[in-house]
C-alpha cells in the first residue's frame, strides 16, 4: 500500500500514536489495515476511518484503558488454563 501524504490524515495518525504510546508508523499501519478492510478509496473515506480509530482511542483513554492494562488483561491466566501449554 502506498503512503498517504495528506497533512490532516497524518495529524490524526500522530494523535493516535500519542494516545497509544506507539510510533507514528505503527499508528499509520493500524489505520491502513482498517482502510484495507473497509475498502476505502478516497482520501475523505480514509480520513474518516482514521477519525473513527482516533475516537475509539480517546474513549479508551478517557476510561483509563491504557494499552499496557489491556495487555495485562489479555495475558491474565484463566483459572482453568493455568497449566495449559501450546507446544509439546
């Protein structure tokens, strides 16, 4: 996928990167994956996808769901899976 050089789009991606505590390229990649899934073609549609992701990130930030806390929740052992191994 080619790089999008729209100033407004890049500004939104920079805000996403700041909220998620990731690099700008990681935030852009996250947005580009969603753009590909939705099949957006125009720059306006692409900006809207980025805005939607930014809104979700702001919602998580307001509710104090940091990326590290989300990772901790995902990595927490369930009671019945304490001794489960994925490899032999």
